[in-house]
């Protein structure tokens, strides 16, 4: 689960997966058409652009080069979602202007970590734990 803290977010992916939109988001827009990326950027002026690498693999370089060469896009943070790490592709994406890359395994690790913390929280909030803390009279 990825928590987004930017005010205006644009997600370019076939579907929304593992993305939690926090209350401070004013605009969250999801598109799946590659040709609509730049018209939507001009429309909503996002602070954060999230790209699904596996979905945009054919067009990702062209999109990133256009974003990096136009000065009006300088304020947009770019994140990329990938299924797995690759030794040549990931540094290349960073060179083209991607600020952060997150992977499918990160999503799984976050889900399992959240489950562990939830179960610890349930044990702490359970009456048996609090009964151990009661003062003895």
C-alpha cells in the first residue's frame, strides 16, 4: 500500500492497485490512455505523476524525455511502479527524471508489515494485557 501525500495526483495505469489516497489530496485522477497524459497534466497541473512501467513500457522513455525537457513540468515529482528491479532499466529511469521507483514486492512487504502491526495492536488493546498492568491491592 502506497500512501500519497501530494495535493494533486495523476496516475497513469490500467487500474488502481495498492494506492491509498490520503485526506489532504485535493485532486486524484486516474487515466489509462497514453495519449491523454499531457492534456490531463495541463488540465489538473499535478504535483505527483505515478506511471505504471509495465503498462507504459513502449512509451515510457518518450514520456519521461518530454517531461524532463519542458520547463513547465519541472515541479512534477515522478514515481514509477514496476513488478521487479532491473539493473539496466532502473538507473536509466532515474537518469530520465524518475524521482522514486517502487516495486510489487514493496507492496507485499507493506501489507505483511501492516498485518503484523495490526495483530500486535490487537494484543496490546486486548483486556488480558491490561489486566497485567492493574495495580494489586
